[in-house]
C-alpha cells in the first residue's frame, strides 16, 4: 500500500478541495489521494504530452500549491549533449469521462 511521505520528487496537490500527493518514481508520475490511499498512476502517456519525448520523468514540483505540477525530464542528443525539458500538468477529477 502506498503511503503519504516526505521525500525528494514529491509534492502536494490540491484538486477540488482534496489533498493528493504527486510523486515521480521509476520515471513515472503517480498521484495518491490522501483520503483513501488509492493510487492513480500515469505513465508517459499524460494528455497533451504525447508528442514530447518524456519517457523518463526525473522530478516533480508544485510551485503554486494548487492543481498544477511541473515535471522535468532529460534527453540526450547525437552530439552527447544533455537537454533538460519541463512541462506543466493540470489535474482534474473525472468520473465516467465527465468532469466532477
């Protein structure tokens, strides 16, 4: 069972008056509800990021304290250079495909 904890690559997210914990683990973004400890996990197929090469996330942060988080990942070029990318993700709760 996943539990809320304080460690690197973890931040709190407030979605519709509920507290969630967002974390990057093994390159994937996970969201854990603090109410019932049921995890919802997103792999690299996060809506809106399909065209980007974010197959291994390295960090997550929530600078605003609300429903948005920023994630970072690295890619490597043919010239042996490292590129650091980031994206902002906004979460919303849906049930049966409808916005709650």
